[in-house]
C-alpha cells in the first residue's frame, strides 16, 4: 500500500484529492496538511511514501517544505497551478520527484505516484521545455548587486558591501535593467523572483 500525505491550503481541493486517491486499490491517504509546516511535521511523524504538495500555501510554501524534506526518504510531488520555470528549477534543486500541473487529467496523478515509487522522476513536459529556454542573463557580480537591491540596500550601501564605487553600482544596475528588459529595480526583482534566479 502506498502511503500518502497531501498538503493543500484549499480545503475543497484537499478533500477532493484525498477522496480520489483513496479510491485507488494500492493507495491510502494517511495525512492531510493545510500548509508546508504541517506537511513537514506530518511527513516526519507518519513517514509516508509520498507527499503531494501545493506551492503557494501560508506559513511555509510547498517549495520551502520540499527543501526541508530534501534528505527525507519521502518522495515529494509538487501539484500546482503555476507553470513558472523559477518554481520548477527550485523544486528540482529541492530534489522533488514529480511536478504536475493541476489541470492535468486526474488519472495522471495516480500513475505519477506509482512511477515515482519505482524511482522515476515525472515532470510536466511544458515546464521542462521552458527551463531549457530560460537562462539567467546576468553575470555573477550583477546577481550580487540585484540581491543587495532586493535586500533593500541603497547605492552607497551596495558600494560599501562590494567595495566598489557608487558610480560602478549605478552602471551595474543600468546593465541589469537593460539585460532583463525592465524599467526599474522593482520590476527587475519581481522578474528574477518569478524565474527563480535568486538563491
């Protein structure tokens, strides 16, 4: 019997997923969580074979929970609405075994669970295509500058932190905006977060 924990903050979806998987002869839903923190606690306590995780949940996101469980024997499968390459890349780094979109056919989830249990990794094809087409165009130094901007540092503070002149910081920032095709720092930060380019 494949023992499953589901983490999903929308209660109706959580109930529907639980009922659906319990209909499978070889599966049993042993725990349900409303956020990432609950999911991590349930996985550690119940030691299920699989944890199905949404991404955007309160207290702790599904990706943060997957990172927490990286060294755990439980197979994490992300089930989300979001086909964002940044989320997908972060999920891969966290060692998730599957990444499906919520609009996938329902029988696909059960077959993915069975495949993951045998050691395979299953990812939505549209995400795999997108990841290979999107590389971060920024240099290592530009990434450092943008991360400091995201931390709320001003030009002088960035210059001091990186031991460079304020004019050099300004040059880096204009190069960042140019490469990302955005108008200001906030857009640059938003785009980098969405694409998962921040550490």
